């Protein structure tokens, strides 16, 4: 019986090729788009799910308040917090502490290997599920100057392979400028791509204690550590959080200990990747709003494709009514007819799914290049979020969608009364027409929302790209400083000599050295006060350490006072007493204007500094962040950055010149470079990717909706062929006929615009809330999106209408 159903379905598809192709194309495009988006969503949602007991792991976050104002919303906190919470709260099963993440230079046999690393305590490897391929997890990070290398580093530094990783245990390696070699105590499997922690070298936290002092274990006011807790089975994190205010009061006594009111919270491990609006982020993070938006787009694209099937199948009701009538007279029951029409839906969807999977595989490299993620269909069949449950859920969704999209047409067609059909008195159901119109409105409502969203995303990205940041980063070449050269009494002279030597060449317009760069999160100076003024509590300022050429190189204008002078700096940082601030810092310190701040003293790190100059405000970070109040100190280091304003169009020659001089002044250091604008704009990478993805899949959604309205209009117009012939005989023009045939569909599109505009406004407003500086949502954006939808619909429908209007009248009148 079922074999017969499928044979009939195949014959029907072959007989009605145009509608079959339109239906199939819509489903293939919709399912392909859905599969591609779901790969991305599954990958992003799968972060950190591989850890054993992942659902019980939380990280401690810390908000700090001064004078009732939030001054820090971060993931870093004091070194004592994790151990103290583990001791005070019986709900805590285990904890781990990390510090000082960054880029380290690993040295072996006079070769230098850069790697992202951090200091981790001895709990780290047993707390998280990062398997050791050699060594003991319980002791690998227990002693000072111990290091655990990733599998990749074992291969590239030592040429090792899986069979001899154990032979590396006990071997030594140098890190940065440490003269004490680090002993290799373990080889860890490379951290999975779907881990928010991404490090290839783990140094023991005890090394940190040895080099920095006991305060990294005992301090209640030095805040540079990250803590994670594992709660016992059955513990409710929200209940534990209720005890944190008492914890803060017990150890901090308001703001007596740290100078700030401390509030602590727990963030689940599953949220660290997608829901981090924190400062000093230690991990790899993304925008959760964007990921969920993509999931919604995937759902709507698939629904639009299934809506096409429903619309086109029910629109052909007149054509198939006679078939139903004959089958009923021949003895077919409604149940049999429903199964027959359902089999057509299943066959078409199965064929579309097979073609979509092939197309998704073909397009996989293209998708991966856009999102820069290791995506594959395997993420939907067990290796991604939810594992096998995800694959089963997707299968059920597909089956349910196939059956639901096929059920309504099957039910509607099987319900025809044989007597009415065979007498020729069968008429279209007003209810059926209303359903089809509603589905068209739904499709174009979705299209309008996606068009508006895409337009505003790109407008915001363009706004950020063109916004004046308060500094000029065009053609600024940046090279990392000489980490492997010790800072001594000659260091400042060498830095200035290196810069002066390069500025002799016409290719180099200016040069500067700084510890900080634009786009990076700055360190903070707490409790900064004006000397001699009754200011009560101090304020918190971000701080940058720069040389005297920094403001000139980046073209940051002075608002008052002077720039740094060579005499402001000293190899002994304790002798440095002059500082500069920006306008926002001057206002925060209570100065009425920039001029009044010049020459005044401020208290910083328990000593007085004189403000010698005030610079205009600039955007240190992306436009997602407000302008920071910044304090500048004339400090130097070998481990910062050199920035060179390039005056030559021959970048290759200029880079070669800088490299040659760098190796001359800093032998033994690796040379690398990047351009400041590229570095700064990396902050917008995820937003740019989101814009590219939404625009691409929004286009597909509009295409699928257009395919549906194309098929529907084609069929509806074909049913009015005789009417068109009569109108032409009576003198109707082609334009009037086109208008007549198009107006019904355009009315539906206009209704969709009215419904979709407020939905789109709400969605884009929610997305723009992440930006401190953003575009205004203006009325013309919705008008433009609406016009695009109208134009697309009109072109789709009018192409069929014109074809019908141009048909020979005599032929039209014979068509029935």
C-alpha cells in the first residue's frame, strides 16, 4: 500500500514539474540554511560541556563599588577568595585558582616559541577535564618552577610524539627572562576548541608565589586572580549566593580592607562563553544574543520553507479536487487519501533533506571561512551540544515539521465532497484562502524583520568603523617589545636610541614606546585623590604607561598643560612624580576644567604626583564601552610595544628596515608585527561575523519566501486565464492587468510590513543595547526595508502577471 502511495507521489511530482521544483528548491535551501546555522549554534552552545561535572562548576565574579558607584564588573578578584569560600562553605567540594594569563616565550636550544599560558594551582588538572598524556595530575603543578605543556607544544618544541611523551617528564625549559629553568611535569592533551580556556602552557601557581611573594596567596586587596568552584551534588548555586553578602562583610568590613564594597556572584561554567559582559575576561567569549538570534533565524527559515509547501499544495486544490472525487467514488476513504497526500510530503521532504545534506557539505568550507570555527555536520550527530540527544531532537523536529506541513494539505484535500466535485459545483473554501494569505503574511513579516535587522547591523558596524576615536591609528606599525632583554639602567636610553635611529629614515614619521595598547583592557588605579581638596573617598582611574612621543604618534590632542619631557622618566620608577590625565579623569577628580587640573597634585599609590598635562578624551576600547577616565605615567619597559607611524607606501621595505634595526638593538628577541587598526578592529570581529551571517541567511529567507509567492502567484494567475482574456477583449491594458493581478499579493506584503516593523524595532533595540555608542533607529530604515519587500514581491508577481497579460486573447478564452 505504501509503495503505491509513493509511486503516485512520484507521478504527481513529475506531472507538475514547476510546482515540484519550486517546492523542492524552497525546502532544499531552507533545510541547508538550517543545517548550517545549527552547526554554528551547536558549536557555540557546546562550550565547556566536555568537563566532568560541568553542571556543578562555577566561576566567581566580583563587582566593586566605591561611593555607591560600580567601578569594576569583573572576573578577577583577590587571591584569598577561592580558598576562603572553600573553607567557609560546606557546599563547596573543590576550587582552583589561576593568575597572570598571557603570551609567554618558551625557550629551548636557543629557539623561541610563543604560547598562551597561565599560572594554575595544583587543583587545576583534577578540577577540570583536561587529560594528561604524561605525568600525574595530582602533583604536576605542586612545586615551584613546574610546567605542563600541551601536546602541540611537545611536538613543535621537542619533536615528540605520542609514544615518547613520557620521556619529556623531567626535562627543562626557560620561560621569558627567568634564569631558573622550569621542569616539565606533564603533557596535557590540547584543550578542545570548544573550551573557553585556551592555553598551551600551565605554570605552577607556586612559581608565582616564589617570584611575586606570599601576597598572591594571602592578600585581601591585590586583585589579579581567577577562581572557580565545584559545588557538591544537590547544591543550589542561588542559595549559596545568598550567603555571599555575609562573607563580604566578614572579610572586608564594608570598604575598610580593600577600599571598595565587594559583592561576589557565581556564574555557571555553561554561561562563561556566551554570557560574559565582564572585564578582565580570561576566556574565549562570544555574544549569546547573536547565537540565539541565529537559532531563531534557522527556525524561521525552515518554517518559511514548510509554509511554501502548505501554500502551494492547498492552492492547487481546484486542480486536485477532481482526482479526489474520482478516488472517493472508486472507494477510497478519507484516511487513505490523507496517507496518500502525506506520502507526497514525506517523499518531497526526504528528497530535500538528502540534497540539503550534500549541499551543506559542499558549502562547509565557505561557512567555516566566514565564522572562523571548526564546524561540521558531526556537531549535529553527537559531537556538538547535547550529544546524541541533540541529533534525536533534530530528527524529531524534522519528522514533526514534515508531518505537520503535510497534514493540513492532506486533510484539506481529502475533505472534498465527491458529489460536489463531480457535479462541477465545487468552489474554493474562503477559509483555505484566508489560511494561505495568513501564511504569506507570516513569510513576509519574517522577511521584513530580517531585512531591518541586517540593515541596522551593518549601519552600526559602519558607524563604529567611521567614528572618530580621538586618536589616529592609520598606518601605525606595532611591534611587541623585547621581552628577552632585561630592563636595567640603560633600558630607557636604548629605547630612545632605537626610536631615534628609525626616525632618521623618511619612511618613519614618528615612533613611540608604551606598555599599553588601544583595544586592550587597562589596569586600574584605585583610591586616587586630589591633594589638599576635601574630596572624601578617592576615585578609580584606568592607567596607561607611555613615553613622551605617544600622544604625537597617535595624534592625541592636548587640552591643557604640556606633554611629557625626557626628564619626567627614570629607570627607578619610585622617582617618577609627574603624570598626565584625560579630560574625563579631570572631571572625575572634581576639576572644573582641564586648565585647572594642570599643576595640581594627586595622591596615587600612597605618594604625590603632579598633573603636568591633560589630553582630550579618546576611545581606548571599542564603542561598546564608554570613554574611560585615564591616568598616564611616563614609565618604560622592554616588554611593552613600539609603535611607528609609517610615511611610506612601501610597507614591505619599511617593515624590513624596522626588523633590521630591532635585531641590531635587541639581539636574541623574535621580531613580529601587526598594524594598530587591524588590532583595534578585532574587537568587532564577532559583530562583523554576526552581520555577515545574518545578511547571508536573511537573503536566503527572502529568497525562499519569494519562491513561495512566485509559485502561488503563478498558479493563481493560471486560474484566471479566461478572465484575463475577457478583460483584454474589452480593452484592458497590460499595465492594468498587471496591477489587478499584483494588488492582492502586495496588500499582504503591506500587512506584513505593518506587523514586522515593531517586531524588528524591538529586536534591533535589544541588540544595540550592548553598545555604549550606537546609531539611532530611524523611521526611514523601516520604510527602506518595506520598500525592498514590496519591490521583491512585485517583481516576483509581476513577472507572472506580465506573462499572462501578454498571452493571446483567443488562446486565453479557449483555455477553459
